[in-house]
C-alpha cells in the first residue's frame, strides 16, 4: 500500500480528496493536515509515501513545506494539487521535485490517472547502475528532469516531439499511434516512432489492447 497524507486548508475539499484517493487500488490515506506546520508534523509522525499538497495554506506557501521536509531529510514524494495557475508556480514545483501538478477543480479520473502513473513509476524495477543513455534518460525523466532535444534519435524533430508529447499529456487515457497521428496531423508511422521513443526513455508506458483477431494494438500513456 502507498500511504498518502492530504494537505488542504478546506476540510470539505480534504474530505473529497480522501474519498478519491481511497477509491484507487493500492492507496490509503493515513492522515490530513490543514496548515503547513501541521503537514510537517504529520509527515514526521506518519511517514507517508506521498503528500497531496495544496499550495495556498494559511501559514505558509505549500512549496515552503517541501523545503522544510527536505531539510528534515524526509524523502516522501509530493503531488501538488492547487488552483495556482501561474507558470512560475508550476516551474517551482518541478524544481522542488513534485511528481505531478494537478489543477483544481478536477474530476476523480484525472487524479486516479496520476496516482496510477505514480504507482507504476514507484513500483518499476530499478537497477543499481545504468547500462546506456536510454537508461540515463529514464532516470532523469522519472526525476522530473528535462530531456534535451539533442537526445532525440536521428530523423525525429523537436517540434513534432513537442506536439506528440502535448497530445499524450492532454489525454487522460491511452492513445494508439493512429489516434495520436490524427490529433497531431502526422502519419501513423511517424507518430509510432515518437511514441516508441517516449516509451524507450521512460516518459510513456505501453499497454496492449487485444481485439478479436490479429496483432494486439499498442497504446501509450504519458508518465513523464
């Protein structure tokens, strides 16, 4: 089980988030906090694996809570849930190591998708050493680091890669190469190359959908 602490100054919102989390297999809520100070104390006592953190707290900005936690050597992960839409807030959250950033208000399926992505990354096998550049890229992407466009294989353009990435990010479910191609406006073969690149570098996960006959369809979900 993945233990979750919910931090939100609105007790009704915290109650709703608790209900959402407890509907996702493999997750359980171990506590809630309504202020930054309470959050730090709760992490110290409960040792959660993941903190769902609002940024607008009555006593401090949410990312200052992260600073306090890191100073105390707590290694719990943080998923920011906030109404803050400023691009700088998102960038700061990434710099502070947030595993994801979800805007309020949101539906249950949006949170579930991000929790499932987090669980998949957290439970994936982790080798003690990296064997090649692809392994390095996977480690960096799981840590939230930017992969430079120079890391793209020959024949793939940064501009198209950005479009394919955006299509995956904005879709809460999975996409096939054909569906992605329609959204981006490129050929299915080209879309497949970009999708496989994101899969190889750990920024997308692949699942198989089996039909009545023929080869299973490869479907992709953004995890980076």
